């Protein structure tokens, strides 16, 4: 304990004066009286009065004395030194990837990181703190915050994102926020090495807190199913990342219905391939390895048994504007001369080919024949179909239109009595048909052209009621129609997680890997959240520090001055003063 203002100990003179005055208070004289009748009545009343009245004179003295003592000690400002955290600005980066869910003892790495952050925040002394959650995209939770309670709240509310961490982006964000301050970065992760910090400023101190204990892990690397002539078959790959052979119980299920079970011995530091025979036909399959390891996030995978269209096959003489437009929205275009080579993993975009020559697959068909072409005199007018969401067609020029292949299909765009764009089904598969040539219109020069192609791709692929595979927390805009506003997300067990207004915001996949359902109106869609392959191996690295010697602030064992005690002493003096006044008031 130390004293800031010892000069104020001179105030003890006033305390001595109070004690001295107490000794010289009024004294009573002994007097002989003729009768004590009246005094007996007064004595009885005094004995029946509260104890406070009996002690009021002495109590007032002690209260006054304590008030003066507390005030004096508050003025001298006692303080002590406490182990402090160096730096005017602390930047805390916490890894929220799936590997941080690995256990280290009774707690996970992530829980330990949160505990260390909370303990560090208790030691913050008039310092600014920035908190960054390092997932696939860094999230700024607190920026130059000084409110300790708010900082601790943000730290306690941190949650895993299960995405692969992007430490480089998080460090660049931290570097940009460190300007003008003597900043220190504290990074909590499990496998960060010095090479990962190459883009950081040379003079910016950083303390990397890695969790590097050895962790046992067996991983389900891959799992998939396929339709064959004999039925549904599958294959899975299990990796043993430990130094000893492990016996693993592998099973495939659909909900509570277990379809396949097998015990497998996986040798140390090796992989084991499991062939799965014919399975009952189900909408999805969940593979699980039942093993007692320290990392459970990679013990389960889902395969949804439905067509997944990830590519676009261009068949025939397809206009380059169509190809460029689909490439603009990020699709993989494969141009084929032989329509027989079309795969089952994509939709088909065809032009210059007869519809009867095409097979059964989702189809974007260009019905642009010269026979029977009709000159258009009216402006194109939409029917409010979702394919034209955010697409303005009023100023689009279309010279002529072909005769529609099927007049029973729904009209999406028309000019007077001429259907220009139609949608429907062909051979049991969805189809979007354009009854005009792209070369006879200025539509590719309009901003709505790639939007229409994106809407068409979404509609063609979503007719299977499968929204696709997602990374944890992945965001994507969905087009399910203008009448659909709300989409509710449910777990496999039926628990409602959240709802999304798909007309106003993008769809965001849940963070935890697994199988989910999305209900929009009367439509039920399924989708799967998959763990990033980079998160299927537990990698550890030792903790280390960089650029610490270059900063004058960073010294091992540096202390901070704690002088909050004067505040509480002053508060106690005020409370005692109020109590002294109440005792004095009741005594008169």
C-alpha cells in the first residue's frame, strides 16, 4: 500500500481537537433535593426509551470521529500496484472456427479463449479495447470501447461460427484500427504461426495465444451417395489422426431410422474407405462415426439424395451474350457439340436444336427459328412472374418473335398476343423458353439481362426442393417468387431456428453443420451445411510473441496504479455523516 498525498495526514489535528472537546464537554454538579418523585418518572421514561437514546451522546462522538478519519484517508489517496496489461489500445482477436470446438480437458479451446479474454478485461485500466471475431469474415464486436461491462458482455456472448478462420483479414482489420495509438494485439487461436503474420506492421506488438495440447481426432473426411441400377449406394472415408489403431462404429441413418451399421478398424495415421451397399431410398442420409475423440464437429456428414445442378451445359449455337451473362453471375459454362455428353450435374442451355432432340433435364431453351416469325409492334409486358423480379422490360426492344413450341406453358413475358418468354415442364423437367433471338433485341445491353438469367437458373434448379450445400454461415440471395416473403429455418429434429424475409434480405445458412429444412409458404426445401475440409484436421502450434521488444510499453511484469480506494472511503464518510445527522435529529 502506498500514499499519494501524505500531507493530508496533518488533518489528524482536527480529529485530536474533536476528542479534546469531548473531554471538556459540560459537567453536571451534585445537588441535594427535597424529593426524587419527579426524577423517578423521568428515569422510568428513559429506561423505556430505545437503546439509541441511551447511547446517543457516545454514538455521536464515534460517528463524528469515523467521518473525520474516512475523510482524511480519502484525501491522502492510498493506492497499490497491480499486474497490468501494457498498451493504450488492446486489440483482441478470437478465432471462431470449428477447430476451436476441440476439447482441452473439460473445456473446449473456444471456451478457454473466452475465459482468458474475460479475465484480461478485468485487468483493463482506462484502456481502449477492440474485439474482433475471426471467422470467414472478421466481425468487429467492439471498437475502441472503454466500458468494461460492455466489453465483458461482448466477450461472453461470442459464439462459434464453424467456418474456416481468415486470420489474415482479421489482422489487416486490426492493423487498420491501430493507427494513432500504442496498440497491442492479443490473438487467440490454435494453429497460427509466425509466417501467417507476414502482412502485419513491423512495429505492431502481437501476443499469439495458441492452444497447442495434443488432441485425439478421428475424422469423417467424405461421404456421398449415388443412384445405380441396383439402388442407392454410398461410400465414406474415415481418417485416423491419432498414433494408435482405433475401432470406429460407422452408421448411416435417416432421422431415427438406422439404415447401415459397420464396425471398422482404422490404423493409426491412415485412412479407411467404407463401401456402403444398397440403401433404402430416402430424401437424405446422415453418416456418423461414434468414437470418443476430442473433436466432434467432423464426426458427421450429410448427403442429400437429389439432383444437384452446379454446371450449365451449352448445346448448339448458343449466343455469346447468354454465355457471358451466366458467367457473370459465377456459373461454370461447358460448351458441347454432342448433346449426348450432357451430365446430370447441370442444366442445359440450348439454341439451334430441336426440342425433341434434347433429353430430360432442366432446360433454358432458345426457340429462335426463322419460320413463322412475327414482327412485334407492341411493347413487351410482364405478367408479374418471379423470373422477371428486378427486371425492367418496358424499354427493351425485340424485333420479332417465333411461334411458341407449347402454348400450354405459362407466359412470363408477352407482346400483345405473342408469348416471348414461357416456363413449364418438358419430359418431367422444368423449362424456360425464349421465343425470340437474342440477336434481334437490345436486351443484353440492359442491366436486367443477367438478373433474368440468374432468376431462371434459380427457378430451374429449385424445382427439386433442394436448396443446395452451404458453408457455415454462407449468405445467398434466393428467388422463390414474389408471393413468398418469409422463410423459416428448422433443424432436422424440427426446432425452429429463425426466419428470413427473403424479399428484403439474403438467406443465411446456420453456423453448425448438419441437415436443415426451409419452409416458405407451402413449399418445403431441404439443404445441408457442410464443414470446410480445412477444419477436418486438428493442427496445433505453440504460443509466441512478435515485436514485443520494440515497444517501450511492453515489459514483463509491468504494473498499473490502482487508486480507487479513495472513492469508497469518501462514500463511507458521506454515509456515516448521514447516519450522524439522523442520530442527532432523533436525540432532540
